[in-house]
């Protein structure tokens, strides 16, 4: 079977490519050029630096497979970076990895796979795809510390029929062991947690460089409306933030909401953060139709554990009611819905429900 493997230059995608070669597939390796600086320079951090591309190229050469670099910088700018900036400026907290998967990796790259005559697209994500009589299922990766199913919730039946995740049934330790067995240069390579287009600075500096609105000053008020001070830009705040608020009231305060229209940052106590549920919009379902209402588990941010909840359809949107109230339910983040190990789907959190 002819297979296109997305190779970032890290150990996970390197092992994914090696396993497909070992399984007898006709493999093509590809690295995505997603971001460049204002003068055309490559990013200095993240998943697509020059050194990462060189690692991917050398692994492909070692595996004796064809290797390409695809330039998707325009798609990445319009589909990921611009919405990231707009979302932050509207007081939300976006997840750029979700949008990258939605608009580039499992859209443009799937099209590219088809143009190359490939039957499958393979990536190094820690998740699993299985088929049953009702169709394709998306499942968590077996390594709970590495599971990446949260950022893949937008994949539907047509995508899952053509996508495979060879390392999803492995732990990270097992992945590195395979890399060592194969003699891959990436076997001991450290992982990057940086956002590629932000680079070595923080995202607030990046936002400041992209729009003057990031530097719009405004008031900081307590939950009851009491004026506490001023800030020098809403880009410095996210819902749930406790440190770096720029004001002090003698006890802990957290960002509970951001009004982008007036550039007002609202602070409150921890109990003011607790939400009974969340409304999700721009919802997509893995089975291409809503699941049955009832008990589910929900992840409200990438690094949080799933929490018990009840799913309630609401037209094209949905509402999840938490079994126990949850803190820091941030608009702009993805809410991903599970039953057991199966991903049912998810959407963008637009509002915490109290």
C-alpha cells in the first residue's frame, strides 16, 4: 500500500515511518513548511526548524524512501495564525495545534497524499484508529501521558478511513526503543513543546508584534465591579490566570473573564471560576452524527484529565454539564467528548455555564 508519512524530524514520526517500511508499505516521507519570519527565516523553535527538517531528511535517506518538503505557509497563516491572533484579541484562549490539524495536516496534506497516489496518510500522533461494523473509531493512545486524541477530535469518517497512527498502541519508552533498534538518529532527540510561530519568546510578545490591539490598555476590575487598576494589553491575560495580574488585593485573585470590547479584565476568587458546564460550538462528530445524549467524559484543555459529564444536544451546538464544577473553563479552548477510550467528537468552548 502506498503511504505518505508526515515527518516532523522528531522520534515519533521517524518511528511511524520506520514501522510502515517494516510492514511492507511503499512509503513517501514529507515535511511541512508551515511558518517563516518576516524576512523569510525559518522558525527558531517548535516542530519545523531547519534542523528538524534536516533530521527528517536524513531519517528518510536511512529508510531509503523518497522525501519531500511541502510549503503550506499561506494555508498556515490564514488557517492557524490569523485565527489565533483574532481569538486572543476577542478575549479567548485558542489552541493552535487543533486548528493546524483541522486546516493543514488533515486537510491539505490528505489532498496531497491523494495527488501522490497514496492510499494512507500516517503521522506520529499517540492515538488509535479502528474499524467496526458501524464505521471508523478514534481512540486514545495507550500511553496516558502522551495521548494526543484531544487535538484530533475533528477527524470524521472520510479522514479516519485514510489515516493511521502506528505508534498509538505504544508507550513513549517503546517508541524510543524501536528508534534505537532501527538506529534512527532521532532515537534520543528531545521533544519541543514550543509553538512554532511564536519561537523562543512568549506568545504575548508575538501578539504584540502582530496587532496594535494587543497593546490596548484597559481597566482591571474585581468580580463586583470594583476598579483595581489598569493593564497594558489584554494579550497578557487568560481565564484562570493567577500570577502576573499587576494588581494586589491581599488575597488570591484569578482572571474570570475578559471583555474584549472594553478591554476589561475581570478578577474573582477561585469559586468564581467554577463552572457547572460549557457550551460548545463549531462541533464535529467522529461518526459524522451526534452521539446519544447521556453520560460522557470531557476534556476542557489539553493537559487536563477527562471529567464526568452529561452531554445535551443543542441544535448544531451542544452543552456538557459537569458532574463536579470545573475551574478555568476558557472560551476558545477545545472541549473534547469521550466515552471510555473512544473520542466522540468535540467543539470550541464559547461560554462557561454557571
